[in-house]
C-alpha cells in the first residue's frame, strides 16, 4: 500500500482548486453571452437583461435568441443558441418555464459552458417547482454546464476586463475586493 503524503494531498487540493476556478470562469468572465427569451416588448425581463449588460459596459459580445426575428433590443438575434456565433460561454435564460427544458438541451448541443436561469416556475410555491429545478440542474450538469439559478437575480462582475451585469439589478456595486454569493434574490438585491 502507498500511504498518501501531506505533499501529495496539497498537490491534489491545488489541482482541484484550479479546476473549480476554471469551471466558473464562463460564469464570471464570459466573452460571448446569449440571452434567451428577449421579447420585442421593451418592458420584458429579456430586454432588461440586454439593457443592463449594455449599460454596465460588458466588454464581450452578446446575442439574442428569438424564434422569429433577426434583431431584437438592438442586438443580433438567432433562432437557436447553436445558430449564434460560438462558442457561447454564458447563456442567460429568461424564457417561459415550458421552454426551459428544450433550451437547456439546445445549449448542451451548442457547447455552452454555463447557464444563468432567470426563468420562474421552480420555487417551492409550485408543487412541481423543486422537481423541475433538480431536473434542470441534472440536465445541465450532464452536459458539463455550470448553472446559476433557477429563478436567479443574476451575476455581476465589476472587473474592468468584463464589466458584467447579467442581472435584474439596475444598481451595480462599485468595484472592490469583496465577492458576494447569495441564494436569496431579495437579500442579494438588498445588499446591492
């Protein structure tokens, strides 16, 4: 038997830490973002996400996914995620719940690395909500995608290299040294 040494354990921990950091890179430092569920209504959640990305100064490329139009909210739109110029690092889903399952499958086929699911219908208030949430996460993980959500407030990264406001929050914190993660959108919005 080969007994593990302290040095070996430290190397294994360092490798695991580096792998975890790389796996969340698509969430926090995306170069290409697809927003799925951008409607033509200016007051829609999808349009708010586009505005927040644009107003936040996002440094990457963004595309909309819309089944009928070639442009929406001032950005190019594609029928599916697979049709958008890839590879897509982050897909933001703000579509109705009945279409989320097929969207996750489309994202998996397109090689999307991370999902942010804003869509509602996954909460404990709906008897089927928790089961839907578990299925969503399982399908995404099977495809190797990281997931934030469902029913997420979103992601914000103030690093000047990305300037990502992929959230429903129109107030973005000043750049600083603190990272904040919260499972409660209400608490997260209060902190912001």
